[in-house]
């Protein structure tokens, strides 16, 4: 029987990006990775949630979720080989991390979209027989995936989805993924104007829920729109 702490990415790492990046075994240049060399998990659970996400998410959000998976795996393989989690668990997280931003889910609650999304994901995964520690790990990471800061810890799974989402959304830490890898990922899962799309979601969340956790990131929509790294692909 496996270790749920290691299997589902519960091991603690620094929440601070600077401190987290300092834990890399070595600081090295990112090498090109072709998307076909990064395999998608083929378990029944992974495929069931993949189909759910494809059905429930707008195409732009689904493509973003897939890019986050591939960027995160590339970041792990090249910079954080010591990170412990199953690819299945990370895929589940990527597919569901923005489920709270759909029009139906955003309008259905007073909760911040990450909290709503975490609750939806937990219920969905348990209904599909995901082990409790796995469903909880995904829910925790969804709830905290915009919880950027300089103090305390976060789970390995949560840190990885933060690195991958801010890379795709605002172009942070561009050294973590090679340009050729970006081109390979975007070639398969195009952005389709994701910058404007996501900036719009941020503004809608903040307008409808001025108490939302999204407001903790100062000038978030403007930071998204200032994503110079991804501008050639939008």
C-alpha cells in the first residue's frame, strides 16, 4: 500500500516562490520538451474526470487546464524531480482547478470561486471512488491555488499548480519552461485569447463578490493582461 502523503502531493514546501525555487537540486536552463513525451494518465478515474471537464468547462478554460498539466509536469521533470505526487492526482487537480469559474458555478454561490471549486471537486472525486486523501489533496490545492504569499507552507501539489497557473496566466518565472516547450503545448492546446478571457473572469468575480479571495492579488486582471511571455500565442 502506498503512502498517501507522497502519492497525493501532501508533503509541505515553502509558499514563497523565492524560497521554493531555492529548493531546486540545481539551477539550470530549461531544455525543450515535446508534449508527446509527457503522458496523460489512462486510469478510469483520470479519463472520467477528463470527460467531465471537457463537457463542463468552456474550451478556453479546458485548454488552459491542459496547459497547466503539461507545464507542471515539465517543471517537475526538469526542476523539481524530488516532488512526490502521482501524475493522476495532478491531472485531476489541473482539470478541476477552475471548475468554480464556469458561469453556472460562479453565479450559484457567494463563495470565492476557488472555495466553490474545491467543494465541487471533492464531491465529484469521492463520487468517482477517488480515495479520500486524494480527493482532499485536490480540494486543498484548488482552494489555495491563488494563495500566493511569502510566509508559511503549502502542499507540493498546491505549489506546483501555483507555479504552472501563474506561468500560463501572467508569465511568471519564465525560466522554468523552454520556449520550444511552450510552442509544443500551445500547438496542441491553443490559448484562443485566454488572456482576455481570464482577465474578464477575474473582473466578473471581483465585481460580483467584492469580498472574494481574488481581490487579495492586487491588480490581478492588469497583471494577466500584462502577460508579455504568452502574448505571441494569444
